[in-house]
C-alpha cells in the first residue's frame, strides 16, 4: 500500500509537471529562473540554454537594466508579491520595449516572464497623444463643444467657446440639463435630434434655436455623435453660431424681394399709363413684402383734404378709403410731419407724443405702429405712402424704410408720367407732322449728299488724272534735262561753251540755243523763237524740282489709294510667310536708304518664330514706308533696332531709335488722315502713307502705334496674327 500510494503520488506529480511544462511551453513569452544573486538558473525562449544558463544578469543585460532587475528580484523575494518592471533593449530589430513580471518560485529564486510590449507601447503612446490632441482641440476649438449624458442631457464637460457663446459659467452648467437652464427654444428639438441620431448614427448641420443666458435667441448648426465615457453613453455635440449668417441671408432675401418689387414697379410705370392700376398693385405688393396690416396711398388734395386713392388692408381691420375729414389743424399737422421728417417712423403709438386729433385717428383705425414717407413732385407734397401695423407695435427695419422711400420715388415718377401723358397726346399730332416734314427734308438732303459724293468722285479722278499727267510730264522733261548733260553746278555767261566745245550751258526751261545731240540730231530745245532770252538754271534747282514733282506724284497716288481703300477696302493676297526670312529681304531693300542717311539697323528676330499669314508684297511696302518716314523725319546717323517676338497669339514687331522726340499729340495723330501744318517735320504725302500703313495692319488683323519719351527714345510697334494651324 505504501508503495502504491507513493507510485500514485509520483504519477500525479509527473502529470502535474507535464501539465505545467505544457503551459510554460505554450506561453509565447520568454521565461527565466533567476537566483537571488542574479544568476540564470533556467531559461525558455529564443536563445539556447547554453547562452543564458549559468550567466549573471550583468553579463547578458546592460548595466542599468541588470540593476533594475536585481532590485526587482530582491523586492520579490522579500515581499513575496508580483513585481513588474519595464525597460528597453537594443536588438537586431531595433530598440524594443520589454515588460518583466517576477514571482517567487523558491527560497532564493524567482520566475521571470518577459514579454515584448513594443507594439502595445506604441499604441498606448498613440492613444495618449490622441487624447492630448482631443483635449487641446476640445479646449481651443472656436466652436462650442459639449459632452452630456445621452439619457438625461446632463452636461459633463463644456469648453470655453460654449461659455462665451451661452453666457453661462462652467459651474452653472455642469451637472445640469439644458431644460433646467431653459436653453431650448423648442423643447421638442431634442427629441427630434435623438430620433435622428438613432436612425442615422450621427448628426450633421442640424439647425437648432437656443436661448442664451441673457435671453437672446441664437441659431446654431449642430453636429453630434454618441460616445461612451466609463461605460456611460454620452452625446458629443459641436455647435456653430450661424445667427449672423441667417440674418444676412434673410436680409439678402428681403433685399432681393425688394429689388424685384422695385423692378416690377418700374416696369409697370414704364409699360402702363393707368395710374390707378399702378397705385393699387403697388400697395398690394408692398403690404405682402412688409407683412403689414394696412398699406395705403393718400393724396394731398387741392381742396385741403387728404384723399385716399389706393389701399390694401387685412379684412379684420377698418378701411381708410372712405375717410374724409376737413380738419385744417389735423391736416396741417400731417403735412408738417411729412415735410419735416421726410420719413415718419412710429414703432409704438403709445410711446409717441401727438395731438389729441391724431391720437383719435390712430385709435379709430386701430393703428399700433406706422411708417410713412412723402410722395414729392419736385418740392411739392403730392401725397404719402403709409404702412400700418394694427395687431401690435412693430420695429421697422432699415430695409423696409428704404423700400418705401424708393417706392415713393417711383410713384412720383409714375404720377408725373401720367400728368405728362395728356400733354404728350396734345403734342403728338404736331410732332408727327413735324417728323414727316423733317423726313422729307432729310430725304432731300440725302439725295443732295449722294450727288455731292458722285461729283466728288468725278472731281477726284478728273483732277488727279490731270495733275498726274502734268506732274509726270514735268518729271520727264526735267529728267531728260539731267540726262542731256547740259547742266552746270553754276551758270556761266551766255554763249560761253564748255571745255571741248561740245556742249553749251543750260538756259531757260524753253531751250539752250543750238545744242547738238549724239547722232547729229538737233535738240528739241532749239525750237525757241530767236527773241526768247535764255535763263540760266543750276542743276540743284532742277533736282529740287524733280524731288518736288516726285512728292506730288506720290501724294496723288496716296490720295487715290486712300479713296480706293475707303470705297473698296484693302484686298489682301495672303500667304504663309516665315517672318525671319521676310525681315532679311526687307533689310536688303532698305539698305541703300540706310547708307544714304548714314544710319545702321540691328535686328533681334529669332529664326524659330511661328509662321504668319500676310500679303508679303503690301507688308514689304509697309516696311519701306515706315523706314522712309523714320529716316526723313530724323537727322542722319540713326542707330535703329528691329525686334520681333510672340506675345498673346500675335507677333509683336518694334523699331526703336533715339531720334527727335514726338509729343503725345503727334503720336496720337500720326496715323490719322489729316493735312499737316506747313511747319510740320514731314509732308502731307508721308502722313498719307502712315495712314495707309495703319489701314494695312488693321486689315491683317493687327494694331499699330508709336511711343516716345526722352529716356527710351521713339518706338514704333505693330502686331500681326500668327498663321492658323
């Protein structure tokens, strides 16, 4: 029996040992058995037993961690209680957090279970940070935030913004409900809010009216969700005061309604001449807008009466349409108040000092508040537009006062319009007759103008043809004289021949004696009568005469071109051109002109400029005319810079130089069609070319201009549209 019992106990012990060993093996944490002096007696974990067992704490752990564990072992053995210590260790996976739980397992040894708590630690830190952020957001939020019990609505926490908005101190609010504080304007709103919470789980942008401690009613926009605090369902609510926004929206609504009413009144005044219809519709709509009990229009009658001519009234209050009372004192009081105050605002009749007659009038028609504005025709009082509140006193808003004032101005216009209508009817017949007469006269003038234009065209072509023929004849004669070689820089005595005896001097424009030509033919200048006296003319005068005829010929051509442009428009033969190559051709053509004027031209035109659509021939002539103008109106030796760049889907081309400054008037008028003054720096012919230049650029779809100042010099600019891809 003794052996059997012993065997039985050994078997139980082995089973218990196996059970506890299985439990230990199932534990994911590391398990250490450590002696009092810090020696590892046994170990279960990631490392091998040989790496741990038999070694001291100081051999395995950093000094500060080993000291911490040694103190925890001593305390565990002395107190025989569970000890917990936390520490950090550097591992191949980085710094990790560990928690050691120590219990006494023998007289001089403890059992330590070590767990990696890095992730829970991070979670705990994140939760603490989140709690701090929530706390800061709760305290610092500009919007009121409250936490209250879901069941009773008893306040648990409020922030400073709630205190500022409600006027209640935290000590007055915490532990009490909004019902106890009488904050709900409509108590049923909380029931609706809870029902919505139950159905949707959260509330967003719910508008609710609240009463502040001062009694002021405000409108707040509420967002709320259910949270749990210590197992108690609570309501987290964030409110935003939208009272001012609502008031602004209401003012905007009233303003829009007022503007609509004013617009419709104005349209009726413009479209209708029935004054009674206009007045009646006006009082109806004004009463609807003001939500007043009575609105009427009174006329200042010539018989010392106030005659009511239009009214809109609530049926439960008496009408004023049939009121007539010839009381001079009362009527004069009414006129004086309207003329003196211009706007008569009475919010409470009982708080206003008036005469007994006027007080009786208010009582007769049950008037509690009144708003009246005069209807003025110039400086004369025509009548008044009046609104009454009969149910109770009323605070009239400024927008309502403004409406009545503006309506009264429109009514004054309507009344004046009606008064003028009869006069207009009387004048209408005379006006129609005068219009017929004027129309006949205008038709006659138009015919005369057409005839004048026809004569002008005939005259322009005839005169320009004759002038062109004369000028070209003069040019032919003068150029032949230059080619004949019979001119001298200065004249000599009559009959004296040149060296060699082959040619004589040039005499008068009629001939030069008997000068022979090549081939033995006689000059046609020898046909002068013998009595004609030769007049010597130097070469410079002939050259100036040729230049003058050239200018006249160009001016005639320009005039004809301008006329053709105005009648037929500019006809463009447009093509796609490469602007850089085009500019190189232009420079070659104006190079002789530049050398003659001792001027230099530099260009800054990129080779990769986009293509443009233009009439290359006319555009080439435009550049020639532009450089001709610049060189003829400035002294020699100019340094010119031609640039081109893309700007806003256009090519902007500029020609800059430091020449004679142009006034703003000259810049503004340079491209206009007008005859220049004799003392102008350039002739009318050149001015006509500049006018044609602007017409050409505008025909291409561009613009042209000139800027001038003393600092930057003169800059001509024009634009051309890019070719459409």
